[in-house]
């Protein structure tokens, strides 16, 4: 399997956020965090293609909040 190196530029605040997410999620490497994020986005896009919404559910209040994310708003249902 071939591998490709990916380099991104983050400002200090973005890096701080990334590092905090790693601590909270007990993620050891940035690659592991990236793979988790990619898995979540792939799943969300698949759900949008199936005509579903991506949301956070508040069971106590019997309500939900839909995730608003430009990349997901571009995905159309099949």
C-alpha cells in the first residue's frame, strides 16, 4: 500500500484545539486523530447521501440540533 504525506498549516489556536481534542479523546498521534475525523466525516456523508440528517439528540428535552457544516450541506441524497 502506497502512502502519501499530508502537510497542513494551523494557527496557534487551531493547534491548541487539536491538542486538547487529543487529550480528551486519549488519542496518541495526530494521524490517529485525523483517521478518526475522516471516519466520522465519511459516515456523515454516507448518511446525508441516504437522505438522513446528522444531529445531536437531547433525550431529556426530546429535541435535537442538526449539525451545520458546509461540506455536508453539499452532499445530496441519492
